[in-house]
C-alpha cells in the first residue's frame, strides 16, 4: 500500500486539492446511488467509458475504487505512455510511466485484456483511446469510438460484467486554449508533432474510423480551480450465459452500440443536471 499512498500524494495530491470528485453508480433495479455500490466487487468486470481531456478522470476513479471497494482497477493504455515519449524519461524511479505500472496499467493489446479478464480483474477500457483523450475544441464530451466492436466478444468469452460509465467536468477544471489544429499552425510545434507522430506506435488502422486519427500532442490548457468531476456508472450488463454474443457478429454489434449509447446517456444526464442546477443532485439523495 505504500506505493499507492505515495503515488496518490505525488501524482494526484495537488489534483485532488484543486478538483474534487463525486462518483455515482446504478443498482440492479435502476436506482442511482452515491458511491460505487452499484459496481460488482467480484470480477471479471470491464469498465467501459468516455476519456476526458488528457485523461483527467483517471486519477480519482482509480483512487476511489481502492478506497471504497479495495479494488485495483487495471487500465489498458496506449503503449507510448509506458515509454515516456510524451511525458518524461521512464528511467527515473518515480517517473510517470513507472507509476502507471504501479497502479496496474498495461499496454493496450488484445492479449493483455485477455489476461486481465482471465484473472477476474476489474479492467478499465477506453475505446476512444488517444483520439478521445486528445480531442479538439468543440468535441468536449463527444464519444469517439471505433466503427466495429472490439471488446464485446472477449468480455462474453469470460462472462465478464460490463459497466458503462460517463464523466463530466472537463470544462469546469480547465480552459482549452490550443488544440491540435491550433498547434499545427505554429511552425516549430507543427514539426515537433509530426516527428512525434511518426515515431509513435499505432494501435489502430484506418479501418477503425475517426478513432484511428490519434495524433499524440499535449494540448494547451489553463487551469480553472476549484472544479469538480462527476462520474456516473450505469447499470451492470451481464454477458455470462449469452453465448449468442460469441457466435453472432450482429448480436455483438448490437450490444456494443448499446454500451456506447449508455455512455453517451450518462454524459448527457449529468451535463443536463449541471446546466440546470449548477450541481448534481440525484433524486432521493440525502444531503
């Protein structure tokens, strides 16, 4: 636990002071409750959600699962994050790539996701990947996923419970100043981004749709504090006993787009409540 405590203090400490978080989940009967009681404690569980700008939602999510459920969420992340090419040198004892490993993250590959589900882990998957995390201005809360289902059949193979979730609050904690299109108009940044993109590992081909357009760059942002991030985990979706998902591509696709719609609905629900009230108040919630 020393590694986790140190990691929270060194990596997420300042972030936690500047930005609070509120997590909600959905019980089997559809009731929304504060906290994570609606998320199964027993794996395998596949958490599938929307990637906020620069993955700001990650830190609090991982921390709260450890605090409330004593569960280490195992994220699957872009291979470059383990190499330090867009963060820092991976040789430092407390480099960011090393902390990704401490917190259970693994490079995103089919074999790694297979291993996580096979060992009854709580795996965290962002189908939108880098393209979603480094989205452009005007794409806030836009769910950018592959055209074809990538995880449904594997989840069904292990009878994993899929939990879709959405997160909002990006525009409450940062102001987006320079996106990819802005930076490509600046000569020295243009050259740097092109060079970085040529060197990076590609995890998807062009057949995946818009999500394959995953240039790596660090957006220009300004902090807005204090802010808050809200998470809503939807009703768990069981795949155990649903062999038709494995056998039929159409069934797998239908479930995939159902999950995507659930993620979009979580985002819209919270965005509406925040716009309407300036806060999130779940009906029936005390306090």
